[in-house]
C-alpha cells in the first residue's frame, strides 16, 4: 500500500502543465475537516486519508 503523507510544499504537475498545490490543499482540508460534508469526508477516507474517517 502506498503512502498518503504529502509535504505541505508539494506541488503536483499534471500532464497538461497545470500545477496543483496538493500539500496546501490537504493541509487546509484537514484543518477544516469539521466543516466538510459527510460525502466529502467519505471520499477522502476512501482515498486513504485516515484523518477523514
């Protein structure tokens, strides 16, 4: 099984050249998890994010 630990500074570069600040997104999402809907938390948990369960 892979790891879902992403450093805050990580930037994912997509094939079309788009850059996604994945580390910032995950850090902010984790901080604001109390405001997320049940569906969004379930989706994140299905991706392997233990804090979303």
